[in-house]
């Protein structure tokens, strides 16, 4: 079950056709969850992170199992496997399967899905919490059938022309604040519409700010008129804690170097707030 639509670039994943999307079929998904004997929640640690689906989950009395690597886990689960030392939830999932003694059940399909989760959540193995053990797990997944050439191609080299044009607009909109070692991008709803935006098209754009020499803090602000919010992604290098920044100022959270948030202000007011906050901080 997914609370909302997942990006098109994941459509090729084996089993994707069996994923039930709550926002598209709330009644059916609710019945499926209500009939479950146990529920696993993966890659989030607070029920409010799943939007309206939270109301359904709060009514269910069966045991919950949380597997997650974000900071400050909630207390809704009867069984919690939470560890911020991992770079991806899928690496934890592999360990969980192995711990239970079911590694022999990992076939090509399962290996491909876990490999994809590790690859994407670790920033293609570039994020700081990628370890030697991560690579040893990945090597095992490749031996079990995960295609280490095909999967990255399907994920990253499968763009629409509209997405590339949107990327160009995002880079045009980028603003540098060298005094604060910060770069940020804005994208309005009109700009998204101009390039026929679909979910996933802005994935990874925030990282471009960090490719600029001397930049430590990067952000992207994306207008969403359907939800009447500005969705925000934060990235950083080194010890600058964007999880704390997002939690303190933008009703969000995540990891030390990668986090998200939101604003109910207008884009202009949100950017003004962001820049005013920067003036009170030392970023290094």
C-alpha cells in the first residue's frame, strides 16, 4: 500500500502493478488494511507522514512493525527497528530478512526491489552513511539477480523531454547566497504546468545546488496549489543539520544531510522567511 501515487520512473519495478494507492481507492485500501493481521510501515516513523491514511491506520488494532532510518521515531508500533546509522531502509530490510533466516527466499524480483531502494535512498551510494557493508549487501543482491547496469538506466536515464526542460527552468531559477554558503531553487505551479509536470519530475533537482563550489546548504521550493502549500526539500554537506532546520522552521524533518518540509505561506513570503532565518545562522 502506498498513501499516494509513486513516480513514473518506478513503474518498471517488479510488483509495481500490485501496489494499492490510497488516494485513488480509499475504500478498497481501507478494507485491505482493516483485514490485515500485521502491518509493516517502511521508511517513515510517524503516522502523520502518510496524510489522510493516518486516520485509517489509527483505527486498526493489529500489531505494527516499523522499519525506518529517520530520526525521532514515533511510538505507534509494537515492534520497532529504527536505526539512523543506515543510509536506507532497504538495507535494514535486507538485514531483517537475513536475521529471520529467510535470505534463501530473496530471488531476482526481491533483489531488484531492495537494490533499487538502497540505490535511490543512498544517493547512488554517495551519501555519508553508505558503508562497506552497504556495498557488500549490494554485491550479494547483484549475485542474486539484481541488474546493476539496467536498474540505474531505468531510474536515471529514462527522462521525458518535458522533464529536461523543467530541469533547465529550475537551474535558471537558482539563486546563490554566497555569504550563507546557500543555493536555492523555486518552481511555481504555473512553471510545473508549463512543462506537463508529473510526480517525480523534480526528484534530485535540489542536489544541483551542492555541486557548486563553496555551497554547503541547498533547498528547493515547489508550489503545490492542490494542497495549498509550498513543498520544500533541503540538502547539506558536512555537519550542517537540515533535519533540525526543517523541524524547527518548516514543519518537517528527515536526516542530517537530507530533509523535507512545507510552508503554508505564499512562495514570496516563504522565501522571505527562509532568507531571514539564514541571517541568524552560521553555516559552515
